[in-house]
C-alpha cells in the first residue's frame, strides 16, 4: 500500500467562543457570555478519505470546521497540522476550501459561467485558459451537472444548486475540503448522490474531505471512511468506520441488528433533555464514554482506513517552508488515476490583481446581460426607470404658463427632479448590489480579493448604466425646464449624475453592515428625504432655517445641487416681469430684492410677489442680513456648487473603499453566513 501524502491532524484542540446570543451593544463591548466550545479534540484524516463529523445541534460541529479553517472567533489552543505544518489562515486559503452552509451564486449566471469565473478568480495565471476550461468541464462531470450547465440559479433544483456551490470550491482543486451540512434539507436520494460524489472525489484525486452531518442515513455508511462523534465539544469517538462497531461493542454498547449504526451511536452521544433524570443519566453516560475514549481510543484514532484509495506518489510532497505545499510539477487538468494523482491547481498560486479585477467586471456583465427574466428586469430598471420617471413628470410640468405661480411650479420641478434621482438611484442599487455584496463577503473569506478592488470593478460596471440613464432623464428634464442652451443640458445632466452617484454610494455604505435590503433602502431614502426637506430651499427656505439647521445643511449635497439648479433656471430673462394671471399684470421692477417695504410699495395686485428670478432666489436662498445681490450671487456661484456636488459623490466613494477595507466585527460578518 502506498503511504498517504496528505494528512490533516488535530491534536488536543480547545476553543472558547460565544455560547449565547447577545445584543449589538454587548457584542461591540465584548460582554457576550463565552464558554469552552471544543474540549481536547483530537482527530486525523488522510488523503482519499471522507471524515464525517456527527453530532446534534450545538455539539460544536461548525465551530470545529471554523477552527480548522482559521475562521474562529475566540482563543484556540492545540495544534492543527496539514502535512505536519501548522495550519495558518494563509495556508488554508492557498491549499484548502470551505463550503459553508449558505453560499450565494450571482443571479443570472449559468452553472458553467459561475464555475468559469470562479476559476478565473482562483487559479493562477500560469495555468492556461484551455486547462481552466477543461477543469470547468471536469468539475461539471464529477458533480453530475453537465446536463444543467446552461441553467441559471433559479432553474436549478436544491440538489443541483448544492452541488454547484460545492463545485465553486472544487474548481481550484483544494487538498482539503470542508463542508458544513452539505446534505441539509435534501431528500434521501439526493443525500446519497451528494455523499457518493464527495467520496468519489476523495478517492479519485486523493484529497481529504471533512463534512458535518446531523442526521446521517444508513445508506451513506459505505462512503464514510472515518467518523467523529461530538457531544457538547467532547469527542466520544473518532476513527475509521470499519472499527467503530468493534470499539463500541468492546466497551459494552453493541449496535442492535437492523439499526442504522450511525444514528444509533449518534443518539448514544446526545444528551437526553426530555426530563431532568434522563438529562443527568445521559450526561454521566456521555462523560464516561469521553473518558473511555481518551484512555483507549488512541489506536482507533490513528488506525488507517481501508477505504482510502491512496496514490499520491510523486504528485505531492510534504509541506514546504513558509506554510505552502511543496509540489512536483505534473501536467494535466482532468482525469486522475490511482498512483498518478496530479498536482492540485491550488499549487499554482493566485491570479494577478488586474486579472482578478477583469474577472470581477466580466462576471458582473455576464450576470446582467442575460436573457433570463430576472436579468432583463434588472437591466431595464437600471436603464429605463429614471427616464420613465421624468416622462411622468413631463405630463405635469410640460405646459407651464408664464405667470407668478410659475416660480413655485419651477421650484417644485427642481425638487421632484432631485428627489426622483436620489430615490431611483437607491432603488436600483438595492435591486442589484446585495447579491454582489454577499458573494464578496464569501469570497473575501477565501482571500480572493480586497474590498476596494471589488468596489472598483462594481463601480466601473455600474458607471455606463448610470450615465446612460441620467442622459436620457436629463434630456426630458431639460425640455421641461424652459432652458434652451445645449450646454445647460450638459450641466443639468452633470448635477443629476452627481446626485445619482451619491444615492448609490450612500446605499452601498449602508449595505456594509445592514444585511436586509429593505432596511438599507428605508435608511438611505430617509437620509435623502431629510436632505431634500432641509437643504433644497423648496419646502422650507434657507432664510427661514434656524442657525443650527443652517449649518447642518452645509453637510448635505442637496444644498449645493438645488442652489445650482435654481440659479441655472431662474437667472434667465423669461422669469422677468411675469403677470399674476392672464388678466392682471405686475409692476414690480426687475432686480428688486423682496422686503416688506418693497412688497407693500408695489403697485401690483395681490399675488405679484416676484419681479424676476433673482427676487425668488433672494427669498429662498438669501439671508436675513444679505440685502444686496452680490452676496446672493456668491452664494449661488455655479462653478462652486457644481464642484461641491461632485466632491460629495467622490468623497463618499473613497469612504466606501475605506469601509470595505476595514475588517468587520465578527458578529457583522456572521450575519451574512446565517
């Protein structure tokens, strides 16, 4: 028999972590109750073997996988060795993989596309494009997904989707594969299929597979080479399944005939909580089993499994210096036979940063430009929602008459333009970004790329849609506004695009820590609405604000965008000398700054409030002590207001890059895994 080359070993591992949920404040302050979750856990698994970690809910199965993957939160003692070298986070990310209980695939991508772009993100540039394509085909065949390769996520059955999420990790050929409840909520036939596929993968390629199960069925028994029973963090048994029956029979617990041995000994390793007496009795029994295995179980734990198909031979050496696997060069991507196992593709490193950015960008495009209903809906929303909104506004504002009420009507148009741009930007971001965000959090745990790189690729992907949408929407707004110079259309579009970008960036910032899209949308829209109410000068004039509210408006983009649009629209001559209505004229002199004296001295009838656009601007944006047009002109400076509008959008983009670069608290990251 050829000696195993891959080995994963845990020696006397203790882990302390959170044992009960806590409030957000408690988690931030670190005052959540903690306790020992894993107690002196020792086990091992070799290449070609499948190890099943069995235990009831709360036994520590997921915590054990997190400890192996170096994702644990809390102190850990003991040794975790991969081929005799201490397991570090970097070593795990380079050579191993973890299929979590929840894994998101971007909507709109087919199964083959999802695997293709994952290969582009994980397999180094030394591997040719042909070899990557061959690897995708091989994984599809190994997971029995070839027939559904062109189906999207929504078209896959639960079993097919579960196998696809496994394939996303298998694509780079990890030497150790961890799986958290891979058969959860699957029917018996598909449970058998998934476990048999994992067993075949371990034997065919000589890899280690470690999976957790809560309710193992008897028909998967032949596929499990090793088993480990956990109860409240204690190890009741770990070793080859072929010795499990002999071990328990030897200590006085034989498995009855016609019983599922996996479930029988799982029940034996579970605390009975149906009554106090049963709880005490079962607790004492499990404590005795744990002590018994510590005394007599070492030979069983270290026994070789007869089910392991060995044959790494020259394909895999040990672990080299620096915590990386030392591998001999063996060519080929698909098809591995016993005795000639190929070098894992994970040994060829990771692709360069530009290649990762390009793969992320192309993946965004592929998930959007798809003929599936969901993709078409998202694409139409990005491109058409804003223009359609302005078309609706056009029905109400296209026939404005040149009377005194036109001042208020035009100001209301500006308000609705800004409100629609902000709100539609939030809606489009909520519809499209969360799926990419969830995928980023899962891939960031694998060390594939950083937050700023993810945001950069997403923003470059989103940029053409926002520009095209704003161009179309601003053209409709330009026709309603009464402006005639084409440059005014360009400037109007620039202001609207700055507002659209801020709404998008603000929502992206909230989605850093807010899991639910609806909550983030409500929060973002509320912030935009506050800015519109306080800073637009429409619902409430800037002059009428108290001093502390006036200073708050300086921190709002809406103040500068609204000031620019008001100056652009009301500084034109067609707002000069407007009549009260079709039968009454006004005699206010153009350029008059509205004060109580000038209004009472006016010879016009009631309703003649503004002599021209500057009079309206003075009332809405002037100050109590500002009685000259020079001060008002400085406040409404076009270049300054446009520059500040763009500065808000650019500044929030930079802040987002920093937010996605800063490590998140553990309880925030955990929300996206649940």
